[in-house]
């Protein structure tokens, strides 16, 4: 029944999205949620789509609501254009409070004859007292099933102030070099599964299309990918949580990852690091626990600037890992020096924002979306950095 529900949700989403695109292409008009709801009723009356009535109508209506919210996010420039759903990707369906009930650890969904036995993974939270407003059932490409409960919970208390700040310089050799403390080594999760993943993909390529053996080989490859993704996500959560707990302000770079992956020699290594996800986790955790995130401008010469005296080199090759400042004679490690300069630029940006960097570069909920500090302020985070001297 769940697989059938996923298929019906996918059909309702794709049919509605195709109708939206066709109407805008021919009439230059947008489609409201009420219009899509009426179209869903018409689809159920179609003899070729009569199977839509065999499942609960709540997941179908929720799919239309999600699509409407996706278009609102696209027009607000907070997300990309909604895409069609594939049967080979992640499948999900959402039930609201009127279409499910909980009895202990058993989840009863509408139009299902047997309950689902849920393994609860939050021992400090009582499932019976949770009172969720909706529930989402997910099946990922690896064949794993997940149940997500949506509930209103109070905001956590802000963490106590530590009076410390940290600058973070992201890299490939080490995942992150800190301005004060040892670097965070790169876990390189993909390297442990790369040979196995290649073997599974070769087996899948040799199988006949639409065969059972091809589906089994694809499932094994998806499981290998899932192990890598889970390990990377766990590492990023641990690293970001540790930085947020120990520091009041975290200064990071504004990396253009989308542009950096165009480098054919470094694209694979950059894609495996998870820099964008790391920044996203830092931003929402800082907002949740009362911390501040300062983002240095991407053009800020953090590696070429002496963190002791402010001397700015005219050029610095990527292969040069250590250099001596011509101005004060200080010996610098390239990455540690960059992390210290990022922290200084973040503290300066926080001072210009009234002593709080959290208002500009932290992800905010609701409308209208808050712009980044680069767009809000005409000055970059490089103010006060001297120009190259002595022909250097």
C-alpha cells in the first residue's frame, strides 16, 4: 500500500506540474492551489487514473500543497524550479493529523489494514506525548524506510556565552583549519567505498535493462552511496555542533562552490567535502542556540595577508604552504594565517553591524528572506587591509 501511495503521489505531482507548465507556456498565467485541487478531483474521475482513488486522498492533497510551496519559494528566489518526480529516486508521502493515529509504537495510516511498527530513535522524547501534526513516510533509493513526525516544540534555550571566536578556513588536505586550535582532518569517507562502488556500478552496467538483476545491482550501489552520505552527514554534524558550542562567533568564507567545481582537476575532491552543507548546518545551529555567524567576502585575500601586521602580498602560488612576511618577518602557515584573517574580518563585520553578526548571515525563517551581508553592506570585510607595498 505504501508503494502504491508513492506511485499515486508521483502521478499527481507530475500531472499537476505538467499542467502548470503548459498553462503558463500557452496563456502566461500561474496556477493557484485551488485550481490544482479541482484538477485532482477531475483526475480521479478519469478512467485511466481511477487507481488514484484506491489510496488515501490526504497524501495526494499534501503533494499539491508542497508543490504550491515549492513554486512560492522559486518565485521568491529561495529555491530552484520544481522538477518532475522519478520512480527511481527518493519516494515520500505525508499524512496530516486526520489521516493517522498513534497507539504506543504503532502507526496507523489511512486505508492501511495493518499498522506500522516504528522504532523510535529519540529516547529522551516520549513518543506518546509528542502529538505530531503530520507524519511523512520515506523510502530512499537504498530501500530503507523512515518515518518523520512533525510536531511543535519550544525553542531551545540559548547556550551560555563563552567569549570566544573562531575563524574557519576550509580546504582539501584538512577539512577545516582553525584560527585557534588543531585542524579538523578530512575523513575521506568516499575513499573507503570507492572500489566497492565501482564494482557495483560495473555489475549494474552489464545487466539487462528493466531486469531483476539490474534492480538488485542498483540497490547495492545505492546502499554504498547511502553509507558514504550518512558518514559524511554525521561528521559534519559533529564538527559544526562542536564549533557552535565552544564559540560565540564563527567566521567562515563565502565560497563559490558552484564555480569551484568547474575545475576538472579538483571537481571530484571538492564535491566530496560537503562545504555547502557544513555552512548550512552552522547557520541554522547558530540561529537556534543564539550564536553568530560572520561570512567573509569571497574576494578577501585571507591567505596573502599577514595576520600579524597586515602586509599584503601581490601574489601567492597555491603550492606555497608557508611564507615569511616581508614587513614584520613573521613565519606563516598558509591555512592558519587565512583562518586568523577570516576571524579578524568576521569580527570587523560584526562591529560594523552593531556588535552582532547574526542578523545578516544566518538563515532566517519566514518572509521576506534576509539578504546576506555582502548585499546589505557596501563595504566588504576587507576594510582596513593595506594595499601591496614595496612592489611586492
